[in-house]
């Protein structure tokens, strides 16, 4: 099953398509795409909804993991915009029959990777060596990879 891992911010989103098992995962595609400028809020959400739908169709996605905001980041206008975008992801999951869709924070990701439930262990003890591109990726793509791998069995 292919997993779509997503990390949203207020200005862009990063994604990773992951296949395989946790100990032998493979990165099929990843990237960071900026949200369009000059769009109304509703047109930007529509655009994002269509982008997610395109990734689901192209890669035959069976599960979606969304990197949730950590508690300290849960405030302000940027947080509200991020939540709206995450809503579009879960709407696409529902409309495409994807029942395995989760929102996770670092502690949950660490726990699902077999580590203690603290986010710091992702940085120090998690092994992503089966994905050669991991070390070269920026932080947001790394987070998308982390959540994608954590969703694998």
C-alpha cells in the first residue's frame, strides 16, 4: 500500500509517497509545493483539494498521514489556515474511500516507529537509512517522510 505523508504550513505543503514496510520503506516521490499567490482563501483551498486528489489518483494511495501542529504552535491565523488545509486532505481521503487517514504529532510518530513516545527520539534514534534521499531532504519533506513511514505496517 502506498502512503501519502503530508506536512502543511500556511505558505506551502510538503509531501512524500512511501511504499513498503517500516524497516524497508521506499520513497516513490516527494516535493514541496507553494500555495498559489493572489488566490482568495476559498480558491486556494479548492486548488489544494485538487492537488491532493491528483496525488491520490496518480499513486493509488491507500493511507494518508498528516503531520499535526505541536501544542505550542496551536494559535494564531497561520494555525487556522493550516487547519483549513488539513481539512481538505481528510475530505479527499473520505471521498476516495481511504479509511486509513491519521493526524499525528512527533510523539505519536516516534511511538509508531517503535521508539519511546517522545519526539526527540525521531531525531536521535529513528532509522531512515532505507530511504537514501532522506538526509538530503529539507526539514518539511523529512517530516512528511517520517509520518509516511510511521503509517506503514
